[in-house]
C-alpha cells in the first residue's frame, strides 16, 4: 500500500474510531504537585475546590464554564473588536448569529448567564408567583427567589434516580405541571423555566416531543415558556441520537426546531458557545423586550454591549456557529462518554445515562457510611484532589442550599461530584489519568469520614463555604 486507505485500514483492524475535528496549535503547561502541597492547598481552601488556586490544580474539571479553548477563527475575531460604546459592529454580528441559529427576534448581550437570569426574573416574575422548572439550577433558582418567585420542580421522577436509564431524563412531567396549574391557577405562574440539558440531573436532555407538548399545554393556559439554552446544542445531539425521526437532521436544524417551542431564552455562552465570557437573553415579545432593554442599562450596560467588550461579542458570534457543527458536538460528547465508559467498566458508580458535559460520580454510593450532613459529595471532591490534583465540583446538599421559607437544608436525592469536561482542552490521555485517580479514590472509599461546614455564606453557599475534616 503506497497511500493511506481508510476503508482498508478499518477492515484490517476491525474498528473505526472518532477523533477531534481539530488539531492543537498552542499549548499551556500543566503543573503536577506532590501530596504534601495538595494537603496544604486544600486545607487553606477550607476543603472547597472553588477556593483552590488554579496553579495548585493539575487537571481542572471544576466546570465547563468559560474554560473552552477558542479556535484560531475566534482569536482572529477578537482582533476585530469594535470597542465603540454604542452600536458596535460586533453586536450586530452577535445579534444575527443568535437570530439565525436560535431563531429569536429580540436580543440582548449580557456579561454571562446569570446576568440574563437576573433581568428575566425581575421583569417576568411578580412576588409570590410560582416558577415551575425541570429541576433547579443554582443561579437560576437564586434569581427567581430574589425576584420574589417560588421555584417548583416539575421534572420527571426518573431525573432524581442516578441509575434510571430513561433516554430523556430532563423531560418535564406534564401531569405534575397540569396539577400545579389546576391547584395554584395559571395567573399565579410566572412562566415555565425549561432547561436543556438539565445540569443538576447529570446533563440530561429534554426530548423534542416533550418540548412541543409542554408548549401546547402552556399555550392553553397562556403561560410562557422560557428556555435556558446554555447547553441546548448538547441537548440537540441527544435528540439526533435517540429520538425517532431525527437521525438525519442536522444539529443546527434540531436547535432551531426546539427553540420554536419556546417564547424566549437565556444562555451562558461560556458553555456550548465556546467563549471564556458572555451570555445573552432573547425574547420574541415586544413589551417584555422593551422592559428588559430598559433594565439592562441599570445592571449590565448599554443594550448593544451588555457588559461585554466588542471583541467578546465577536468571539461569541463565531463560537455559536462552530458549536452547531455536527462533528464538533459528536467529539465533545464522545470524550465525555469515553471517560464514562472507563469508569463504568471498573464499576465505579456514576449517573447513567452519561450526559452532555460531565461525568457525575454518585457520592452516596461511594460513601454509604456518611449522612448528607457529613457532605459526601464535598468529601469526594476533596479526596480526588488529594489523590491527584484533579479538581471537581460538589453537586449535592451544599449546592442545593437552604429553603428560603424554612431555613433548613434542601436535601436533594442526587448527591453528586461532577467531573466537568472543558471543550477542546484536554486529551484522551488526560481522561485516562482522571479515570485512574477516581478508581483509586473508589478503592479507598471505606476510609472517608466526611466534613463539617464551618463557614456558610448567605447566597449560593457552595462557592465560598468552608469545611474541616470531621475526624482529623
Ligand atoms: N444555566 C445553566 C444551566 C448553567 O449551567 C449555568 C452556569 C448558568 C445558567 C449560569 O451561567 O455561570 O454564565 O452566570 N453553570 C456553571 C457550571 C457555573 O459550572 O455549571 P453563568
């Protein structure tokens, strides 16, 4: 054979692998630390991975938010920033990218997702109103509550079970929502807050059929559906893979069809859209947009920059287009699955099915000896860091926070530690190293004794809370 013939090679080895649809042009060195250094660093950080310095972290799986590697085209776009205070050319690029790919009419840029959540919650929730959603997200619920709303969970029950194999564990339970409407009255519902995918359930998708049926139910009661589109492209991948009739539909077309079943959306562009900072808010309705456009000047900035530099908006416009490429999203989720499959082969308990952006370790199954008051998922994040310098994030009782009415802890059924995979950043070899460290911590699981919280901030406590070991 004088030249490479993929077909022949495939037959010869009997396998066909996927690979990233890019190659690496610039690298950033990693720092490996010893255990003594990590013990000191974790102690200084109050056993909270959010309080570690990143120079003390080896492989950083804290979050997929703002941690993507940008493409050469995005960096080129950064150089084309029009830093005018008003009417920047980059704003108009961003506006047309969102209109084209997401299909909404009126667009506002925001500094990140929670900026958009803040504006929408202030404008669309009256104090005392309910906001039903398919499981809570930390910042989303916090802003709904700050605006006087009350969150009501209407996700299907399967979402709360880490082992349930349902292909669309992010779906809204339409019976639960119907009952809520019947008992509380449609006028007492601000809007339905629909997230695709559902982060806290393990990056679980919503089916197209569910989004469509939800819209029909809400229209009958004149209730709006607003979408958290932060990871909608990942959601579209699961629809393409699992929902009958979508196997030949392009990701971009699935995204557009999905948003057509909603009245507006917000997004943290730091995830799907491959940028290090940025977000947006988009609605179709004029009076609401007018209100949002007026509010944005108080909290974010003028309506044509929303807290961002022109260059950031340009990178976002390009990132949105790149994120919709079928081969991009296949390799992104392929890498997450690769890690999930290694851990599953070794019988380490994780949330199934594997979702879009992360592997979620089931900390309850790691540490049956710990109650939720001893913070099993926080403990697991600490143990993993001590073992290898890998940084993960607690997604259990600490993240769930307190009920604003009773003051008591929310005790979520899911007590998880998230290994979140940044986009286009780490290689398959890094995933091997991560899996091996998780396996070591799993093998040593009976020795864990849990943590005690010694400092608790008022809002979103998981970011800044401090802990100490219960024995030691
Ligand atoms: N919605 C979802 C589903 C998110 O995952 C996030 C952020 C936000 C909204 C808020 O956006 O951070 O830009 O203000 N999630 C990050 C995470 C922090 O690690 O999951 P933001």
